[in-house]
C-alpha cells in the first residue's frame, strides 16, 4: 500500500490518506481562508466562525456536537491563523466516519444562532483581555501589525472589540461564501484504512457539497523601510522585538533562511543568541528568533525580554551578532553541526502525528503534493555558507530593520 494517496472530489475538495498501521487516527480539515481575507470593519470574523462552528447545526445541538467524538474517547478542536482555518480530531480507528460526518456538518450546515453568537463574543473578549495581559505574546502580533500595516496581514487574528461586537450572521455567511473555496479545502487522514474505504466515505459525505469558487487573494510585495516604535505599558519587564519583511513559502531560498533562523535563535539552548547573550552576559531571560512565511511574503524577527536597564546592552549585543553573520561566512564545520541539529529537530517534530497530518494538508494546499522528510533533508544539505552570508546581508541591514519596544511605565 502507498504511504500517501490523494483523492479529488468533483466539487474540488481533496482528501489525503496517509496510511499508518496504528489503532489511532489523526485527521484534520484545512480551509485556505483566515484573518488576512477579512474586510476592513469585519476584523475577527474568521476566528469568530471557528468558535461558532461547534455551536449548532441544522441537525445537531451544541451538546451533540461536543459529545459526538468525546463519548467514544476522541478529541475535537480547531484554530485560526492569518491564512488557514483548521478543524482537527483524534480517535480510535472505527470512528472515522463519525468524525468525517461531524466535520461536514459543522463546516457546511452550521446555523449560527444569535444567542450563541452573543455568548461567543463574550468568550472572545475574555480571550482578548488575556492576550493583552501577556506582553511576550502581544508584542509578536503588534510587531506584525506594524510591519504589514494597511494590509490583510496587518491586524490581529482576534480582531478588534468594535468589529467583533458589530458582527452579524450575514457577515459570517458572506465571509464563508466569499472565501471557503471547495478547491482550497483539504481533509487529511493518518490511519489504518484502505484507499477504497476512504474514497467511498469521502464521496458519500463530502461529494454532495456544492462547489464554491473564491476571487483573487491579496498579494504583497517585499519592501522594507526601517522604523522604531516604543510603547509604554503597565509591565515590570522590557520586551523588545527586531525584524524585517522577508519572502514567502515559494521562494527557493526559504530552506537557507529556516536554517539561518534555527542557528541564530531557534529551538534549544545552543543557539547563537542564547549562548552569546543570555548565557555569556545573563541579561536576557528570554531570547529567540522566528521566521514566519505566508503564501506571498514573510518576516524574520528576534525577540527578547529583560530588565529595562539592561535593554540597551542586550540590543547592542543582538546587532553585534547580526554584524558577525554579515561580515564573513560561517565555517563548514559549524554549518555541518547546524544542519545536523536542524534535521534532528525536524525528525523529532514528525513524531507529533497531529502536527504532521496538518502540515501535510497544508502541503497539498500550498504545493499540490506532500513534501517528504527526505526532500526536506536534501534541501537542507544543499545550503552553503555562501547562501547564509547572502541572506544575512539581505535581511540584517540595520537601516532596514524595524523594532518595537514595550517599556514599563514610570
């Protein structure tokens, strides 16, 4: 049996079967629609829909939806990003049809009752308040808003309080009709099933959905003008983020950028920033770097948290490390070590079966195929020290970097 099989229904919905000899099934439904697709004045509607999908459908109450998988020991959840909406579930193998039927019901037959809408608005307002109480999280989103101001990527996934409170059922229906393209919906299944079993089930449950086509998506261009913003907040520590716009998922240089990010401040305690700043000087209790890619654009950033009086020194040390990477290529020895570390981390992440199947669903949306672990490793092996040097000089130019600081109020 093939490890992967892809089924395309007449309405455009695709189903990916990843065969696994396991008693547990992990499955997800990913829609290529998120908060960047929202219209001004309707910010937060994509995330609001995610909350409301589990509230009531034409044939199920809220309790029936929530209990449908839980009563057989399964787990059901969902999340929204700037480009995707994802529903996912894990359960014992005999209950795949139950899960597929539930996915179809909540996505295509939710009724969005007014009382549930008002209730969930209150829940999301609490979520907003909790988010504002976590400056290490909110600075990430505020920084992205600063970089992409005036675009679909330049507002928080949760939306604004004003827009949220004003959302009506018609706004939800308009967003889903305008953005839930059946050719941009992928259902991915990791479990012990034959292709024939899944194909019959998919056609029976999802084949009856009417096709829907969306319009053109927003496309952004890569332009950087450095700016530096300081915001005073009622906090005890200083939070700082420095970064720049980069390319998106289709750029061939992305593997080298992912490796550079991992070397500089990625997962683990042995990164350049952690060893060179936190461990050596003890002046940043948290320091990390991140590389985020969207379909058309992306961004790189470095985040640190420290005492306010140590912030200037910490920032100068960050610039020093970036300067080193611009000035000369890293040695072949250090590049080899970085590749070994990065490949090992990716392989370990593959053990998380739910994250694996969601990543594969997104692969189908983005590339039309699953990108194998070996393909990823081959691309990492092909990265040279010259590639790293070129990217460091392209994106670590001090005149083009943008920063956002959260400083304690006096």
